[in-house]
C-alpha cells in the first residue's frame, strides 16, 4: 500500500490507464441542453480523473479527446470543441506543470488551427521534464492512423538502406508507434455504455484489461475510477499462460 489519499496495493495499480471519454452529448441531451454544455462538463470530469490518478499514484494516463472521425460531426459542435480545447490549453497547462504532470499530444495536428498547435507545443515544452504523471491527449488520432505512420517510418528506413525487411518484427513496429516510450496500457476504460474500442490504441491495448461502464463521462469521478481499479485488481492477467503457471511463479 502507498500513503496517498487514494491508496491502492502496488500489485493492483495499473501502470497506464487509457480512457475513451464517451457520453457528453447524451448527458447534455438528457438535460435538454446543447451538446457544448456536455463537452464542458466532460472537461471538468477529465480534470477530476487526472486528480484521482495523481492521488492513486498512476504513472500514465491517456485520454481519447478527439478522434479523426469526429471531424464529421456538425460544424457547430466541432467549433465548440475547438474553442473548449483552446481555453483548456490556456487555463490548465500551468497548473498541470505545477503538479508535476507531463503533457503531450498524439495524433495528426495539421487540421488544428495555428493557435491550438502553438499551445500544444508550448504545453509539451513547459512540462517536458515532469514525471509524476504522464498525461497524453489523443487528438485527431486513430489507431489505424498510428499503424500507418509506423509502417511509413519503417518503409522509409528500408528504402534508405538502414533497415532490412527481415529485421521488422513486433518490437520494431511497436517502437515506431505513438506512446512507445511508455508501458502499454494495463487498463482500458470506456464510459457511456458502448462496448467497443472505436479505433483507439489498437496495437497498444492487445493485452489490456477492458472495463466498460454505463456512467456518462460528465458523471465520471474518483468513485467511478475506484470501481474500475477495483475491477482491475480482480482480473487474472495470464498473458497466454495458465492459472497454475502463475501460481507456481508467485510461490516462494
């Protein structure tokens, strides 16, 4: 056990949590309010989740904020999301830095406005040396895009003569993907009741424990995170081995 205000046994603490923050629009609709209000409430829930991960001593957290497919949403909603993103970058980065959080973004940045791209770069530079929590925001991201970028990187190395096709293996491909310097996610959480991965970290979640909750994202708080962590602690992670093999390895 650690002495944090959110104690978790060390063996049950995920090294990396990945979350699809789903349900903002439905939360607003149930209250007869615009979807933009749901996204603002979702941003507050994201801050609560970051706080809870800091309290629990979770080393890495990746949040799926905006998928490549989300550009297809109505222009009004996309515009509101971009404004919310810009305000959050202006408002939150200094506080994240003060608390020892390293912030970075994964995904294609070209479609974002210059103001947003500049603030992304500033936030990453300001927090680069922080180690208390590695917070990654996936924006204009998809798992398939990630795999394509990795394939292109390796293809350029082959074309340049620095890599032979026979040398490409799982480790080499994994090293070319986003988040290659972090442990792969141990726990994948999706709020909002849908039970699918939705093109998020397709390679990285191969052995992740999946946790789905009906709770809409704006209602997701430290208590909800604790439920997910409690469920994770009950999972037997075999990685292809048997329960008996695990028991033998754990015995003195």
